[in-house]
C-alpha cells in the first residue's frame, strides 16, 4: 500500500473512494447485522488511513468521507427513534503521541496556558450503544445508536436489563434526559450463554459484543429477558436543564440515580495523567470480567466541552485511545477479484479459516496490485493476519521461511473478470504517473459495474427500498427486468409475467410482491441529497451530496447546474467550487458523468418517476441566515473551525472562496487575496469583533 506521504492527489482521490466503499460495507455489517466482517484494528486502520489522507489533502475531506458519519441505518424490523441530540462517535488515538497531540489540540483550541487540563479516563466498553429517555424520572423510551440520528426502538428489551432503572432514584435529575451508555455481556455470562446454546443445538456467538447486540435486538423481549445483559452509563443526550458542571460530577450523579458506571473510571490531569490512565487500564484489562478495547479521554469541564464543540461526526473534547491489534497465522489459499461500481478491481485474499480475537477470519482485502507486489504475497504463503475486536482483517506480511517451494510471484490480471473480459487500465495523473487502482474500461457495459450501481441506488443510505435486497435485485437484473434505476419504478406496470417467474422462484406470495410494490412507490418521494447520492457519481458521497443539496436547493436547480458544469461553464464551475470543501475531484467527476449522454438519459428517465423534495431549509431567524460567509486571515477570539461551526449553526453557508454570490467576508489580521477580491466586488467586510457582536444579537 502506498504510504500516505507518497500519494499524489489523483491517487488520494481514488484511495478515499475505495476506503469509503469498504468502510460503509463494514459499518453495515457491524452496526446493523451484528456480523462484523473484520477486526476492530483493521477497521480502525482503514479509518485512520482515511483521516491521514484527508489531513494531507484537506480540500478532499468531503469526498464520500466516512469521517462524516456514525454507525449504520436502523434495521427495518424496529420502529425508528429520532435522538434528541445525535449519538456521535469518537475519533481514535493509537499511540502515546496521539494522546499527547490530543492534549495539545485542546490547549491550542482553548488558548490555555500550561496549567494541566482535567480529563476523565473511562474504559471503552465493547458492547452496543443505547440511549434511554426519562421524563419526570420515568423511563419512557430506549433506542440503539442506529446511524447516529435515528436509532431502533428497543424500549421493551432495555426494560429487561437489571442495571437500567425504570424510575430514577435520588434527586436532581432533569425533567427530561437521555441517558446514554453501553449494553454488554460479561465473560462468564457469555460462556454460559454459548454453552447453553450448544447444548440446545442453537446458534452460538463469536464474542460477547455480538452476543449483546443480538440479544438486545430481539423482536421478542422475553428472549432478551433471558439473556444476562448489563449496562454501564457514561453520557447523556437531550437535557431539559443542566445537572452538572463536569463529566466527573455527571458520572457521580448518574450513579446516585441508580445506574452502574465503570468503576475503573478516573479523573486525571494533563498529558501525563492520560498516559498513566491508559497504562493502568491496559494492565487491568485481562481481569475485568468484560471486554474493553481502549480508554476514552474526555475534557472534564462541561463548559469547555460546549466551547470545543464538534467537527464532522465527532466531538473535539473526547477521543478513544485503542489497544493494539491481535495477530494470527494462516494460509493464503487464493486471490479473487471484486469489481466495484466505479470499475475499480479490488483483489481479495481467501484465507484458510483462523480465529483471531474470538472471530473467524476467512477473507482479507489486498487493496491493489501494488500492495500485493510490495508485500510479495504468493498463493500458498503462510501469512500473518491482524485484527483486534470485530472488524476488516489485513495481511501484515508473509512468513518467508514457510513459503512452499515453487510458489510463483502473483501477476495481476490484465482484463476484467466479467464475461466481456474488458481490458483493465490505470488512470494517469496530470504529471503522467500511473495510479495504483486498475479499472475496468467497460463502464456500464460491464455487468459487474451495472449491478453494483443498482445495489448502490437501493442501498439504505441512498433510496433505501425495503424488500429489494441484493438477492432480489440480482434476480431482477438476471431476468433483464431492471437495467437502470428508472426500471425499478416501472416494474409493476411493465413485466407481470417476469414477476410471476420471480415469485415462483423465490416462493414469494402475493403479499410479498404487493409489499415490494408499496415500498417502491413510497420512494417516489425522495430527499434531494438521497437523490444526488443515489446517482452513484464518483467522488460524490453522502456528505458531498448533502452539501450540494443544500447549495442548490431543488432538483431542477441541481440538474441545470450540472448540465452547465458538464458544458464547462465557468460560472457554474465556480459556483460548485464555492460550496464548502468541494474541490476539483468532485467537479471533474460531475462534469464527466453528466457529459455522457447515456448517464444524462438515465437521470432524466429516473427523475420523471420521482417527486424529489427540496433540501431542508436552514435557520431563517438569525442575522446571518441564508447568507454566504467567507472567513479569511487570522482569527484571534476563536479558531477557524469554531467560527465555521458557529456560522452554520446560525443558518449561514460557509464558503472557502469569494465570489459574486458571497454576502459577507469576516477578515482577521493578515487577510490577503480574499479580502482584496471582496473589496473589488463591493462585498461587505467586517472584523471578527463585529461578527461576534452581530451574531450575539
């Protein structure tokens, strides 16, 4: 794998696209199916590589970035619960250096002197996150994390857990509070559960986390009641009023109200305290009686937490320090290939099954041909496989002394594995260098790419059509009934004969077919950002689609703008480029996609079948609502991130460049070309103090 420091921009774009697809697949497997495909360490390595690339190429940070989302959508068998405040995840740290940098970032953001900052250090429980709502001290609703905004209603199941009070004890609790924590299973309870399942001939679980998740997400709560689940409280969401001044005080309050909190949690001071807490917990880990996979550091002062705020999907005031990965040895039995929707051909290692950290590993991603060559991997090699917990494995290295005699160096294929055997090609950068990814040149003529486009279209984060999973979609595709997205909405009227054929093959009744048609019909009304994301344009991920939806407002405006971008209209390109953190990769991808007649025809045929909703309206009752703001120069009373977050929360759009559409420029000391452009265009300019006075009302 090419080191991040050696990536060209073109290679970085391709790598971010690959990482987004791979991380999304593992998010769904872990959070929704309770069936992780790879280890926590390998998953963390993917997320870390994604973040490292974004740090080096910050203008690509919105390119289908997994750093902008949490978890996975809820499963359809549970009712939706919208969290009062989003359930966000934490960024990760993997070394002492990362922990020290976290302390440095906090100090820099808050502009503090050398006085040690107080932190809480809490064990990171390896379980399933849950949020429990209390009103007037009484439990009224409980939900899983879901995608961070909408979770699954598991109220009845949570009521069966003895550690969760039905009514809060003591006093001082807010009238409304969402208590958050982790549902988990102890080692002894897990062993007993699996032993009983084996004796009864039932399914056993790979590890305690999977067992806890599977137990909590039972349709029948009487099944959950028989499982010895436990709960640690460690945070809160929506509050009707403040109840503590510090994280440590909040933990003590939660304990007084009847919750269990992690007994190993401690309050420490400064960077040295963070390192000492990690070392202590790492030593205690084998004797805890339940799984932890790291330590969570949080700034203790809640006023400072509020000031630090959030970046993308994670708070600035907290971070998860992970324990090292586990490793095992196995045999590389074969190398297969998968073709993605953008034509990228990804090699996959087929491994002799091996258990690592309680999970059976049979596959590992090999990323690309250069990665195979760099590690000199050969079929038949004994290899070191690495994982930690429950997510994607990777091959660390072959064991050369165990290499079988006659093992040949691996040669990457020159043609796509699809029936067309289309040649594979590497793209070239502006300097003429080849990229690491090989792509099938057949585009939508390649059946693998066509079906992957369709899978993307119906996926939960795009159109989310219930009942049209991969198996059903593949059957429709094989029968020639669905060739492009618009065909989905014409199924009922176009091909009842083929539907009968499918119904007979799948043994589906009239009700199932009727339910499928109803699900399809319900998706004719679709949010603009889902419509944009569902098109499958390369480099346009969820967050980029959301930015574009908010920027253009309506489908008509979006499509008109994309046609102009495809025609290389300078003003349209500048307008797209001005959207926050959208850069050249998105512009080129959009231009190329909409310039192709068959793509534009596909979009038109789909659009005629839909009623695309306008984008969610931002706040309108503030002094800056609806205005496009550019920050330039050095800000002295807040950081650039803090200023951006503040402006967006007030309904403003933050742009990275000044244009005719800019309404306001906030200029600090050292402002240069942007201030000059604003002055030339007659755009209003104010100081940081003037901005703060205006937004304060």
